[in-house]
């Protein structure tokens, strides 16, 4: 697909010059920082040198005092506490974090993950019944529960108290739990709204530990789990999330948690781990447990006490992940064929596909894969428990949650974020939902959002790419949503030597720029289609990021090409 090249807003030139002088960086670096809201020395210092002391007071979150009070009461009375979480990475890391914490000093505790296939997403009646039958009078629900109004009422009728720690958008009515911790509540004044579910659990743990003076557990020892959730749930890496991710990566490097160490080894990550390494190396393996069988295996891994135990659980997850790859590859092929075979579907502004035999555990992945070929809001549905259940994914700039909300009269329930959501509806309403969703999207999505976008930070000449320049770029990590690795444009670029096609898909080449002595090696994933045009044109424009390449012990700067434009 052809891509749109879009420049980020160009900051005020005077501001860029003053910032560059104040912190002694080049004009391109100052431009990038200004685009990220950094305007002076103090804000630059805060950005480049995050401090744990700058984390927000957890008691600023609505209901935090109520949550802590109820937990202190339960601990004091030795009541049973059940830690309940969703089956994805955010949910399983949340459970491992809070259960690992609470069980270190309150032994009348357990954890519970719902079965994706028998119980579905979120709070389940089976989970509440399990708590009641086993005398767990308090349930701490993590990464779910914000819309479970009727089920929380059911729990109250059994004298089971809920503390909800969620980060999804609330419905019109909040559940009547003892406490509802969710910064997205309209009446919550917490300064940062984009914590992950595990991040909310961390804030509760932080608040509770503040009240337990003799506690020997350090909440910051759990930041490795928090950063895995932040990376995997694709939340913005700004403000508090940036600080949590920054120190979480440092915690990962200390390699204290056997389960994560085993996953890092199985993923083949040998260098310093990054947000990207978590997203592509760790997250799929953790997710595989809940997609293929039961997510309890992922929590067992994350809680493993020894290296042998960790490798035992990690090997099991790796096998499930390999099976998941085979399943989602097959279903993706079927889904793409369904689009191609229907002229109406091919020309639509959205994709909504249903097949009752598709594996429920991979439909979210399939939705993302379909967007790679047909760039538009996509929902993949399958049959489960005599209902149609699905996962939605969106394109940059389009709120798929709002679009689904406009079809809510056809649904049993739904929930999620701007770019990802889940939904359930009666089987006999699938066709009507397909038509309505297409109407909503067609009426509201601008045509430009249906073309993939490359967001460019600033233009560079090759002589500006120096070791000092790259050193400053590295200090801008961790990269992720709202703080992505900068993408640059360079014009009048030429081939410096012959190019090489790798595996029929990728390009390896060396480039130079007119009147510039610097030559750079480049990798261009998925861009082998440009081979003949590169040979035919004397100059071209590159969109790229700058990274390190290590080969046989030699480290050099490399351009990772995102796209190429020809005159």
C-alpha cells in the first residue's frame, strides 16, 4: 500500500533555538524535543532523567482510600483475598504483580484467571462463585470489571466485596463495588489517565505499602512486570508511564525474575531489552497461554521462584506460541480470501468478518493482520457459547470504540479502547451489525485515514547523523506510543553501491547524499518491491529511523528505511 508522508507540526523556531542552546543539542534534536512538549531546561531534565520521586501520589486516584481501607481490614481480620485478572498480558502481569505482593505477607490469598472459552472476558459468575465457595470475601479485579454492574451486584448478594482496578472506559453506570479505581472515571482527578491495568494495580500496591510500615516488600521490585504490561497493551509512553517504563526496563536488566529471564532467553534477545523486544519477543509468548489453553500458565511462569521452574513453564508457553502462530496464519489466509472474493467487501471502508469455526484466541491477531493488507477498521468474529464474539482493531486516528458504541443496541456487551475493543452479540444479528458498522465508519472516517501514514519528525542531512546525535537519540528511550522513535526524511539520496534483496522481501543497501561524504548501510524490511525503481532513479527521498547494527562485534549506525519516494 502506498503511504502518506506527514510532517509533525513544526515548533516555533525561536523556541527550538532557545531549547537547543539551553541543553546544548543540535537543531534537529531540539526540534524533536519541542514536538514532544519539551520547552526548557527543566522539562528536558525531567524527560531525560526520570525520577521515581516524580510518580503521582496514588491517593489522588478516586476511591484509593476506600480500596486501601478495605484491604487493611481484610488483612487485619485474616479474610480471604482473591486476585482476579484478565487472560491477556496486561491481565496476567497485573495478577502476578498484585498476588505476588499480597501473598508475600498475607497467606490467605489466591489468584483467579477466567477461562477464555468457558467464561469469556472480564468478571465471570464462575469466578465469583469460586470466591464465595472458598471463603474469599474480597476480590481485587485487575484490568477488568468497569462494566460488570450486574455481576458486582451478584457478588454483593453473596457478601463478596469487589475492588476494581481498571483502565478501560466506564459505561453509563459504575459498578457498586467497595472501590472503583479507574482514572478514566469522569469524577476522578488523577493527573494521568493512561495507566495500564497493571499500572493501576501498581498504584494500589504502592498506596497499600505506604500504610503497612513494617512491610519488607519494595513495590518498585515489581516494575519489570509493569513495563511488560505497558509495552504489550500499547499505552502511551509519556508522563507516569514513561517513568514506570524507564525504571521497569532497568529492573528487567537486573534479571531478578526467573520467569521473565526464561522468556527473554527463549525469545533470543541477547542485547539490551527494549519496548520493541517486549512487544515482539515476550508478549506473544505470555499471550499464547490464554489464546491456546488457560492463562494460568502465564501467571505460574511470572511467579516462578527458580530458574528450573521458570524454564519448565516457559517451554510450555513457547510450544503454545508456535501452535498459535500456525492457527493465526491459517485463519488470516482464510480471512483475506473472504475479502478478496467479495467485491462489496473489497471496496468497503471497514472489514467485519464472521466464521463460526475460527479460533477465539487469535481473532485479535487476525484483525491486525488484515489491517496490514486492507488498511481500515477491522472486526473479526467467531462463535462461542452460542454467541458471536469478536475483536476489533483500528487504524491511526480512528476511534473504533466509539464506532462500536453507535451499534450498541445490536450488542450484548462490548468494551475496550480507541484502537482495540471486544464485543459479543447474538448470532442472528451478525449481518445487521456488519451493515451498521460499515455505515457508521463510512460516514465518519476521513479518506486520508484509510491510507497508512508515516509521521516524519524532521529533515536531516547525512552529515548531521553523528555519534553524538545518536547518543542523544538513545537517551530519548523508551520509545512507544506518543514517544515513538523519531522518523527522519533525507532528500537527494543516491545508491552508494549495489543493493541486495533478502528472502524476496527485504532490501539491504548502502546510500549516500549529494555533496556529503557520509555513507550509511540500510535495511528496508518488506520493501523489495522498490528494487527496480532504486536502480532506475539517480536520486530518491528516504523516510527512516536511525539505529545501531552489530555485526561480528562491530557496531555501526544503520538507517532503518520505512519508505522510499521517487520523483
